[in-house]
C-alpha cells in the first residue's frame, strides 16, 4: 500500500469518527434540552393540578387563567388567591409529582400574610432518607398574596440520570476514537520500524555482496592457474571456496528477497522435478559444512515429482537440515521421511536435537524469532531461516508444521498436494 493511500485512509477514518462524535455530542445536548422541556411541562401540569385541587371546596373559582409561572429552570411560583393549609399543599405536591413521574427532590415555601414574607416549608426527598430542613431563601413576589413557590435543587443531576444511555454512548464513541488514534500511532510506529529494519537488511546484504564478489572473482581466477589445476588437493579446495561462495551469495539473495517480499511476493519459477535428487544434492552440500552429520532418506520410491522452484526448494531443505544440525548437543542424526497419504506428499524432517519448548513452538516461523535455549548463544543467525521456509511454503500453497518428538528433537513436516 502506498504511503499516500495509507495516509488518506487514516485521515478519512479520523474525520469520520470525529464527525460522528461531534454529531453525538450535539444530539446529546439537544436531548438534554428536550428532557429539560419535558420536565418543565410535567412540572407545569402537576402544579396546575395542585392549584385546581386547592380550589376544590372553596366558595369561588380561580380568576387566574394561568396560575403557574416559571421563574427559572428549577424555580416555579403558583398563584392561588385563596388561603390554603401547608400540610394539604405538601400532600397534593407529593401525589401529583408521583403521578407525573417527577421523582426528583423538591422544596417548597408559602407566602405568610402576617409576616409579609416567604416562609420555608420543607425539603421533600423521594429517597429513603429525607434530608433535614434547610434554610433556603425564596424571594417574595409583588402583587401576589396567596401563593407558594417550588424549587428543584437537583434538577441537573436528575436530567443527567435520565440520559444515561446518551452519555454511555458518547463515552463509548470517545473510547473508540482514542483506541483508533492509539492504533494509528502504533501502526505508524511499526511502519517506521519496518522501514528501518528493511534499510538495515538492504545495507547489510550490500556490504556482504561487495567483498563476496571479490572473493568469487579471485577464486575463479585462481582455479584457472596451472599450478592449481595440477595440484588435485588445491584444486578441490579452490572449488569448495567457489561453491560455498556461490551458496553464500544465494543466501544473501534470499535475505534481499525476504526484505522485498514485505511489499511484493517472491516470484517462483516452477517446474516439474524429481524430489529425491534435489534432496540428495542438498545433503551433499550440508555435509561439506557438517561432515559428522548422519542424514538419511527413507522413501519407498525415488520417482516422486513435484512442481516447485528448484532454487528456493533447495534452500528450504538446506535451512531445515542446517537448523537440525546446529541445534543438536550430540552427533546429529536426521531422517527425511517421504510418503504419500491421501493425495498429499509428506516430507518429514526428524532430528535428535534439543527440541523446543511447547509454549514457543508456534513462534518458530516468525520473522527474526530465536528461541532461548542452551544453544542459542552458540548459534549465530538472524532468525530468518524458518521464516523463509514458511514463506516458500505459503507461496507454493504447501503446509508446514512443527512438533516435538516423544524422546528428543523435533519433526518438521511439509504437506505437498500430490498427483500421481
């Protein structure tokens, strides 16, 4: 994925989530306003009903068309124009508020004609414990004689509690936004590290290839000299230098290909080849490096053919054998079992090495992974061998699995689709 495309996707995702969050906050604000209006309407209806009941049984009807006046969001006054008892008022307030499902605490005060001031009535709580009487100032209103005032001290808290769903949804969206930002930050950091890693590999392999090319040129020139050709032992050693330099050059190309495969898959040049001869040739090469290793092939036939890229398949086998020898505390003994089961060619590499911890066995194909064991400090490497093997298997649509043997060592099994 190109950088510009990735940046565009990140930016669009960020804009989309922020837009949804802003919309959610605006909806929450609108919902709060609606809840406030709803509470105001219910309080108005309840107080009208209280005023009507206070007139029942009186000699004259109310001359006031709208006795309820809203002074502020949490403060109302009700003009009765008739004398009434505070206890009866409290009873009607409790019952009407319950009917209208107004379950928040309230306090009331009534106008006292004798003292010409508002007299605090009571704090009414719908919770189990009623609060003690508080001295809260209720202002006196002009031109009113028989009236009472109502205040909802916890109106904001009550409204917020009725909007739990909106707030939970808003918090969830904020968390999603934070997680998204954190994920993007982590992704960019990983991308940066990946680029640094790729540059390091490219530079490292370039530094290897320059002296290696000089070694190959010098070795080939040396092998063509008459004194070398006449001395059989020197000629053999010179050919070993050339062959192993070519092998090293191939491994460097493999590392370069792995670095490139982060952006584009490796290209395979498949052809139908006999399986056993390739393995036998690879065994000969590995025994030049490890003469003490005992490697044998167990197969019922030498005529098995597979479709593969010979270069990469040879490297795959070489890596598996190389690992088996390096991670062995005694004389290396490796068995390569070849068999066919249900249209699948099984290629099992069984060794007598130190094995691997069951909790770590699933990680051995990860890039740059190296298990910590008694041989890890002795064996040099980058943790790319089995990662390369896994990549080649994936490109061929083969399967590979690793399992510990019953006694010691591990068995790596390749499953290759096979048609006779």
